[in-house]
C-alpha cells in the first residue's frame, strides 16, 4: 500500500495500531497520521526496536 493511500486509511487503522502497540499514546498515534517514517520512529522510541524491525511492523500493518 503506498503512503498516500495509507494516510487516507489511517482513521480506520488507528484502532489496530492501539491494539498492537499499547505503549503508543493517542497523541503518538495522531502524530503518526499514516506516515511510515513517523510510525517507524515512534516504534523505535517506545519499544527499542531496530529500524528494520520497525519497518517490518509497518509492512505487517499495511498488508
């Protein structure tokens, strides 16, 4: 899924993000706003993941 489509579908995916990554606050989720780089950065920050692991999580979310 390309980033433009993802940003458009973000409202639908917010719940899924909150379920899977409970350490993210509502503000974090709003800041991500469907943007890959923001998601990867927040997941790295909150969960201590390496970049490639966080990118795999994004790919899993967007499939």
